[in-house]
C-alpha cells in the first residue's frame, strides 16, 4: 500500500512540474533552431573563392561557404512585408573598422548602400524593432522568368562592394 501511495504522489508531481519546464523554456524565445523554408537566414554563398587551390591531393568534401566579401558575411531570408514578397539581408561585419556595403539592382538604378559599424550585425526588417535591424536591407524580390532572375541576380552580386569607412 505504501509503494502504491508513493507512486501516485510521484506521478502527480511529474504531471504538475512538466508544464512549468516547457513554458519556462519557450515563453520568451525569439527564434527556434528549426525553421521552415524562408524563415531562417541562409548564406548567399555566391562570391568567388578568394583562394583557389590547385593541389592534386586535396581532400574531397563539401564546397566551402563563400558568403564573405572583404570581412563581411552576407545572409538572406525571404519573407513578406505588407503583402509584398521581399528578401531581407543580414550583414555581419567581422572587421575591426566600419565598412560601407554598396550594390546596384540594375545598370540604370542608383547605388544603394548601408554602413555597418565594426564587429556589428545589421539585419533587414520590415519595421525596425531592435538596434541591429534596418529597413535599408529590404529588397523586393526579382520578377521575370528564371533566366531573367538569374541574370539580374548575377548583376546584383557582381555590383556588391565592401569598402572601409574612413573617419
């Protein structure tokens, strides 16, 4: 009888404690580890590899991520801002100095740019809600056929420059 009573008490305690653990761990969490398509930051991974190896005994493995240009890492996330499909950019400046990142959407378009302080992360957002977010890094998704989109994307990527900001 004593064992049965102890087992019932243990089960009741487990039932009462379990919800508190699950709520306390998830209540204020901004992001989770697993996301669906378009909900997480993906590396752009389209820049040319700065050091191409010609070794014949090189190990075969996954291609290196080449989303870094002059010390700035580039990431993108597709989302909607006010029912418009957009791409949000995330720039991580790993340099010890501020940089100016500039690009052009098309040959006839003006140059767009954003300054990123040293050792700082700037994220695109539909509306600025925290200090790392900016609306300057929101780009409307490209339109047209797949070939036209690929051509526009190549142009944009080739126009990106990262330069040190002189004080």
